[in-house]
C-alpha cells in the first residue's frame, strides 16, 4: 500500500468554478474574484480586512514592510518553523532573534520571549505549529506591554482557535498560507488579515507596484499614479476562484482531518507505547494541518515506513542549525527544547480523504517496527 504524506482535497465544484473562469476568456490575472475571496477570508477569520498575496512568504514580507520594520530592528522568532518565518525579517533588513519553544504546543515560550526583548526589539512573530495554536494570549500581552508589533504566522492554522477566538485575530496583522498542503489551498497563495485601515492601505500599495488604484488596471482608460516602492505580489483571479470554492468547505475539511486524527491516534496507541501523541490544551481547537508525533528511534522509523510505502517527514529542521544561519550568518544559539523536540518529531500522513484501511495499515506497520 502507498500512503502519501498528503493529498489535496478537491471536488467537482473546484473544477466547475475554475473552468467557468477560464472559459470567460478575461480577468485571469486580476478581477472581482480576488475581492470576493478576500471578503470571505475576513468574514471567516473575523477581521475587518483580508488582502491576498501570491504566497504566505510574500504576505509576511509585506506585513513587516507595512508595519515599518527595517534596518536595526530585532524580530523575535522561533527556530522550529519553516524557514520563511525567519527569513522575512532579513528581507526588510531586520535581525531575527531566536527564542526557544515550549513543549506543550511547540510554540514560542512566552517567559523566554520576555527575556530576549531589548531596546531594538520591534516585533514578535509566533508560529501556530501544525495547526495547533501557540500560547498566543500570553504573547499578545507581552507585545502590548512592550509596545511591540505582533504578527501571527498562521500559515498552518487556518480555522484554529483559542477559547472560541479565531487564530488570526490576536495580532496586529496575521498571515495565512494557501500552499498545496494547507487546510484550504489555491496551489500557492497567502493573505494578511488585519483590523487596521492604515496597514490595509499600505499592503495594497506594497503588493501591486506601489500603484494607487481606483479601478481595474487592465480595463480602465485613466492613468494610475505610483506613490510607493512596491512589488508584484498579487494573487490571480483564477487562483482566487479556487480559493472561493475551497473556503466554502473549510469546516468540512477540518472536521474530516480531526476525525482521522482521532481514529489514527487510537490505533497507534493500541499498537505501541513508543509513540507520544501531544495532548491539545484545554480550549484549543487544533486543525491538524500536520499530524506530528514524538517517536523513539525516529530516524529508523522513517526509513522503515518508507520501505513499506508510507511517507513521513520531519517538520521542521531547526532554522538556527541550517547552513545559512549557522555558518553564513554565524548564529550560535542554544535552544534545548527546540533541539530536543526535533530529535523525536515525525509528521505522519494526514489529509481529509485518508481511508480507514490506510490508517490501519499505518498503525500496524508502526506496531511491527517497534515489535
């Protein structure tokens, strides 16, 4: 049996809406579907504004620019994340400052964050690892007490919440990703959600060449002025059309994931006690974009699963240990919890259409490995 790490959830409605947009013969690049998708994102998350980008990385880069983060500033980040979280401060000339994580959620440890704040600290970028909210309430308090910008990296946590409050509503600006393995996907894509009118207007300029737009560029005869330095980071109308179809079934997708995690967790624990499945804190809604567990003999298990047709992956190799940060930028941070968790963390296949047969096979195979 072959069990991939993920499969993209799609249905006939996805194909129908995108096909209709293609058949229209116009507005493939920009158009009304982008605005419609943005309105749906803002409504779903519960923010005043949502603005789409061509990737989550572009969205994070733009958010830092919009908040005026730049040369000489320090931005607190975790190392246990995808590298884009840490690279983004470098994009704007700021310095990423690593802080260790805590073991419960794999997110930034609020107590350690406070210790790393200096006169140069301007922002905190917490990550909601794998779809599980981090200690975002405590981090929000720290940001407010120290007059710091809080930007949630919610790339993996679309639909997650803490005590009924959606992830993406705690920070000053917050980013989402719609890359292919995320909760909902447009293939590639991202967004910034915010309640700030000022930041929203800045983001519109940043994503589209610094152009002051009063209508559609391709169908308006009037001239447009360029008032800032900007980029070509727009999401296409075709991509947004797919997003509209995907977001309509977001709750269904999340429920399917959670049901599969419940079943697979039970089956794995029936087979072995060599696997630890992290408990979700009370009041936290984990959406399981990743199903990451802690495994004894992790590296040997990865090879064994691969030999038996089961994909797995290490999410994530610590950024501070990468060639670029360790040897090129000379970071020498010691992050004991990050390194401890990395040694055992393995991400197993998880997607909405994972079958009972596939999950039983995974659990049986894991059991055989440890026996």
